[in-house]
């Protein structure tokens, strides 16, 4: 599983002319599900993100507060291209990406667990061609590292 997080002041995701998700201060979370990922891993990433200190405190001290502490929201967007292999050739290979039905199940499990951790969650539309509009705050972008043994 690959989880790319961008701290934002605001963001929205649209499918065609319809806005399907919108947040204020918080994070946009791009989720790429790979073959072999499971519910435990999806939930581990959600718990990790909920406690990760990505925000400054009121005195401006960096990296002091987590999403729930600042009233932050999450816009969770599926992005299978995160699973691409790009080391060889001229085209990305998507062999590591999970099958769509299983990927959607784990994407939904991640978003649901994040909400259980006290983070208001909006979602993109799985499998749709989306436009993501965001204002990166910082800029701050992290590729979350998985638990030991989960890295491939």
C-alpha cells in the first residue's frame, strides 16, 4: 500500500462537473493499493495518519499537532498509479496494483478507519476520472512508510 499525504488549506475533488468531496484545513490522502495488501495494513495506515503530527501549534512550533487536534479533515482519493513500477522501460507497469474490487474494499476500509479515529473524511469516487484541486500548505508532502516488514 502506498499512501501519499499532502497538508492542505483546502481541497476538492470533482468528477465531471460534480464536486464529490470538499475539505478545508487538513490533508489530501492519495491511496494506492497493491497486491498482497490487507485490512490490517489499511487500518494500520489510518491509525498512523491520525496520530502523525503534521501541523504547527498555536505558537507556530512545527510538527506539534495531529489532524484531530487541529480539527483537520481528510480528502481520501484512490490512486492506483502509486503502485506503478517505473524503473525499466518507457511506460509504467501497473502489475503491482491490486484488482479493482479488492482495491476498492481496502480503500474504503482505510477511509472508514480514519473516520473512526476522529478525522472527518470526504472521498473521491473510486475508479472515476477525477480532478483534484488542492492548495498545498507549506508545501508539506509525505509518503507514509509502512510497518516493518510491509515494505516490498
